[in-house]
C-alpha cells in the first residue's frame, strides 16, 4: 500500500531523524549513513519535543528538501498520562511541518493500531486500537495527516527485537538477557501465545528504502511468521554455552490478542521486491551472538 514517487532509489538532500537516540532511531541512523545518505540525528539532547521552544527550534533546523523520519516517543505507552505526553510531543512536529512542509515524512507507528483479527492482518485491516499504545500511535498518525499534505509514509512494525534494545520487554529481548546471565526464563502461562517478531535492522532497512523511493502510504513491518513465546525462549536458551531452564508460570488474566496475532507480509514484497525480512531464528541467533552466545 505504498506509492513510490521515485520508482528507482534516489538520494534525498538530507534525512532528519527525530528520536535518533532510541532503539529504532539509532538503528535507522546507522542504516541511512551506511547507505551514504546525509543524516541529521536529533535525540532529546539536541531537541526536547516537550520544550516550549521545540516547534521553533525544529522549524529552524528543517529545510524544504528534507525527508523527516519521526521516531521519537515515550514507549511503550501504558497509561493516560503517557498518552497525553506522547501527543504533546507530536504537537511541535506538526507545527514545524506547517511552517516548513518538507519533501517527505516517515512516521514510525505500530501494529498496535489494528483491531485483533483471526485472519492475518494487512495494511487495509481496521485501525481500531485496544491499548493506550495503539491509541497514541493512531492519534499521531491522524495529527500528521491533518497538518502535512506532502508524501507521508506510515511504517507500522510489530514486536521488534535486537541486541541494543533498552526496554527488556517480555519476549526475545528479555529472554536473551536472562540466558546470557545464566538465569532461568519464566514464561507467562506456558508461553503458548504466538506472535510475529522482526529484527530492528530490518525495520531500519525499510526506513531507508521508503526514504530512497520517497514513498507514501502504509506499510506493516512484519515477517509473516508467528512463533510461540516458548519456542522463542527455548531457541534463545540453546544459543548460549550454559543452557538455562525455561519454565511456565500461572497466567494472570487472558492471553493478549487471544493468543494469536498473524500478519500477511505480502505488501513488503510488492513494495520492495528485492528485500526479504530475516527469519526470527536467524535474526535471534545473531542478536544472541552479539550478547556472547554461540549457535548450538
């Protein structure tokens, strides 16, 4: 569901990355610079989006021929206060874009904007979030659409893992840290729920491709594979010399998303025929090697 304004890859004059100090932002900056694209990296130290002067400061930095990648967020968004704060962070971005309508905007959203479905989710699935995190991202998407009339690309990743993840959230990132430290991995329930996971380097590659093609529209950053959390935990444990135990625990509350959240990844192949997502096994093995593991 992307439209390429540059059918063949081109070089934007400059790429500005808001949120460059974060997990996805930092990976995107590395990928853009690796491709030789001029990149202005703006983390909170360079531009605090909650500052009263943020809109004027960003406006002064932007150029009309820039591509702007908006990643900055307090995530995951867990409660009403965080929701309000994240929407406030979008306000100066929208104000700056009204004053300096850049050549392209890429917003890193989330698959949390979608309503659960028994069928594989696609870019045309109903955007009806059931969490504060999903509401936050959908709200930001609406604000950007209202204030920016140029080519807007919405990239919606599913669960992201990688060696540099700072969040330690349940799943591959926490499992890897526990296994590396020789500590047992404790699952919610028996870890039977099945989810799609993507490595951060693949998300960054999609950001680069979207910028190089000056794309507009919606694309889900998904692999099309689902794996149970037990599969992920057992596989992660096997990547380290001392294999830690994996055990279940009593589950509190229902399984998120009914225990199964599949995606149809066909749109990635249509948009970028030469690009392929890494399988979760290969990607997770690489992340474990970065943490001192070795493939068994």
